[in-house]
């Protein structure tokens, strides 16, 4: 089984790129056995959903997505906030 460090790295990455089948399987296997990483994955998902809703609200229906740079900075700040 992968470590928490590996799992959290994969979980973070899954928000930027689609994980491969093997990687998804490893994360799934880990989060089934590890409540801490499951919580991490859920919090990230929640934040991502909140951000998307906020952005969509701000831009209106069919608005353009946030520029890649802004999205990354926002995500990094939120992750920092969660860790702190
Ligand atoms: Zn873990």
C-alpha cells in the first residue's frame, strides 16, 4: 500500500490531471483504509466545488473559466490554508 504522503500527492495531482487507472486504484485503496486521506480528498473536492460555483456565479452562465495561473494560485492558497 502507498504511504499517506504518496496518497496526498496523488490526490492533489488528481485535481490538475486525470490520474491513470493504476494511480486511481492506489488512491482508492489507500483512502478506504485511511480516514485522514479520505478526509483530505473530500475537503479538496468540497473546495474545488465551492470555487467552481463561486467562479461560475461571478462570471454568469457559460462564462470563461479562470485563467490557468489564477486557478493554480487559488488552489495552492486553499491547500495551504487547509494544512495550516
Ligand atoms: Zn493516508
